[in-house]
C-alpha cells in the first residue's frame, strides 16, 4: 500500500471534519484556509492575487474536465467524498 501524500492526508482530514456541515460552512472554511495560507506565504498583495488567480483557474479546469459532462451538466448522483485532485 502506498503512503498518503501530505496533501492527501490534509484533504482526508478536512473532508472528514466537513462531513455533516452545511455547504456554506464548508466553502467558507475552505476559502478562509486558502486566504490565510496565501497571506502567510506572500509579502505582497500582487503575489497573493497572482497565486489565487492560478488556483482558481486550475479549479475551474478541474470542474469542467472531471466533474461535468461536455454539455455542462453534472451527473445526478452525489459522491460524499470526492477523489483528491492534486494541486502540486
């Protein structure tokens, strides 16, 4: 069995804690985590915004390519814990 990457370990912990909470609570917590991480890692607003733009662009691509059909519709079923999409 392969070892979990650090990103996968954090993702699994976050999804486990998020289970049972509202969509707004989960999205808010994820957004706050991203904002605080960017703030801590960039000395300038420009650097933080550039990285945020890159992350949002990659998130949009992942949504389009992995979670929606070519016609822009999502399958009817919901997956409780989606697969990890690596961001490195």
